[in-house]
């Protein structure tokens, strides 16, 4: 199956996924997709290909453990507070890595071995007392994050 749910509305996509889940019970199905949500929901094993070469394989949980040893912390404040946010995040984890930044919204990777979830909550609460935090979130690494990391590493390695 190649990109089976592309262009489907959410209800139709879910019905298709249910059909695929029932069909795979007694057979192997090979699925290609760019939707990591689809891959995680339908696939028992995920292979990540870059330029036709297999870069990694495993189930979603294995891939997340192998490539996703971090939380993704996103915070939105006024643009005036971006440097203060960066200082607070670096105080949480020395190896914090900013991966995204645009007009007050910043996204950081926080290594799991350097930060406790409770510490993130405390830092956000402390920040709220100093300036307006419009939104924030902390999530575990997604399969999409893994895909991007593997792809970037392969592309960096294959630079001619």
C-alpha cells in the first residue's frame, strides 16, 4: 500500500485504518507513507529510508528509544522574553538544544537524562511570575521527530 490515507478526511482515514488493522491479522502488509502517525498506528515494524537506502528499522517504541532520548519543550512568550526563556531552559539542562524559533515561539530538545518533568513545571511557573507565558508544552519524542533526526543525519553523512 502506498500512502493509503492521503487525501482522506479523518473519519474515512480511521475507517481505512480499521480495515488495514483487521486485514493484517493473518498476512503481511507493506505500507509506504510519509505520515508517521499512520506508520505508528498501523505498523508493527517501521523502516526509515533516505534516498532509497534503509537507515533504521524497528518498532515505533524501539526507534523512539534509540533516537529520541529527549523531551521536546515548546514555549511561546513575547519576543522580548526569548533570551530569558533560553537562559531558563539552559538552567534546566546543560545540553538543551534549540530546534525552532520564530516570533516568540521556541522549541527545545531536553535530554531525558538531564531533566525531570517536575523541574520543567517549576521553571514554567517561575517564568509566569516574571513575564507572560502564552502557551507551553512538554512532549516525549514523536516518531516524526525520529524520522527527521534520522533523515538529517543521513543527509549530513551523504554530502558530496
